[in-house]
């Protein structure tokens, strides 16, 4: 019989609302508490989602004995301290991407979670959606042959002021950490850790990146061509190329809805991969499934891979010369 888990939500912004909406669709999840630095924000969130307990501090959520899993939905620069405090309070944690702002912070959290025997996962939600099972099967059964190239972009035009988190260095802003983490994580999923990383970046007036182009080379001879930006629009899709065929992942790479598989001289095979609700419930259920099994990591998003992704982004930020105030 499946257990029902009590969730605590940290942060009351857009992403926390989306994740909470998804939790309400799951029988095994109960949104039990919410914490915000502003009492009114926590109270309004609790009233909207019928959450029993609203706290005006994050610590109160961590210290609530009824809360079992904490979801971190705060800005990037708060992730390290939020996750650390939750783990030290004995809570399992799923944290929005990027896990931290650099690999050094991520390594501390990974060591802490493993030391305490607590579950920790970066919330790479698109890995748990229906499209991934289709692509994985095509790769595993050899339909693509040897993988040689991956191409992906995630870019949006942000018409917001310099104080917005995407442009604010004090909130660890920039296109790379906010958007680029997705194509980088997909490249890591399909091709592993790059042997060589080359990047070209454009910096906006606040000193953070608003456009990054990346080329990865791998020991296997494969390559990846990745991009992200907060100043232009793109299709936000991806293609995966092998010796026997290629796959086009349609729709935004954060939530694909269709896969097209091509072999030379043959018509495309189109496979619909619709999702239910808003798509966040898949990762939430995956976390609870692991806890039910007594696991402290998820094989689809292991901590070792989160560390490698952070190491990759550290190299790219070093190439652009971007250091955040918190570092």
C-alpha cells in the first residue's frame, strides 16, 4: 500500500505554485506546510491551496515534525542554504534547478545528504515526463545507432527590468543558470560528461549573461551544440543524431509533447507524448516512489550527474568571467 507523504513548500513564487498544483493531483501527496519570508505571502498561498500550516520563516517548515519532504522553489542564490538547512533538520529534499550556483556548494550538499541518509534530487522535471521513455527506448534498442550529435536551445525574450531575477547578479541571474541548465542536462543525459567545453557569451548591462552559445566535444567523438538566451526567441526544441537515424524532440525541451523518429529514405514516425496536469507531478511521484523503496537518490537524476552539470556550468561561467556576489 502506498504511503501518503506530507510536503513542505519553501517559497511562494510561480514555480512553487505550479509544483503545488501538481501535488494536489497525486493521491500519495499532501501539501502540509508552506514557508515564506513574508507572512502575508505564506498565508495567501496556504488559503489558495488549502495548506494546513503557513509559516513566516523557512525554519518553521524544516522544524515541523509532520513535514517529511521539502520542495525548494526559491531563487538560485538561496538554494544552497535552504537545502542545507532542510537536510540538517532531517528532511528529504527536492530542489529546483540549478541545484546550487556552483559545484563547490553542490558537493557540500551531496555529501551532507549521503551522510545523513536523506533523499536529495535536483528537480529536472522533464526527465520524468512521458517523452523520455520513448527516446530512451529508441536509444536502448539501437534504433539510432551510435550517437554523434545533440542540438538544443532554450531561449525566451524577457521584457523585464534589471531587478528581475533573470538579470539580477544578487539573485544569481543569467541565462546559463536559469535556461542553459536544461540543454546542458539533456546533453549530459544522452552523451555524458564533455571532454572539452567551448562557449561564447553576451553580457547584459547588469553584468550577467543574456546569451550563451556552447559547443561540447566528447571522448567518443560526439559533439553537442547548445544555446540559451534571455534576449531572443527560439523553437526551444532539440534533435539527437545517430548513425542510423535521428530524433526530433518537438515543443519546448522543458515539456515536449511529440517525438519524430527519422531513418534515411523512410517517412518520419511521429509519436505523441502528451502529459497530464501541468507536467510537474511526474517528478514529485518519482521522489515518493523512491522514498517508498527506501532509496535516497533517483537513478534518472542521480546526484553525481547534478555535480557534473554544475562543474560544466562553472567552466562556462569562468570562460565568460562571471562571479556572483555570494561567491
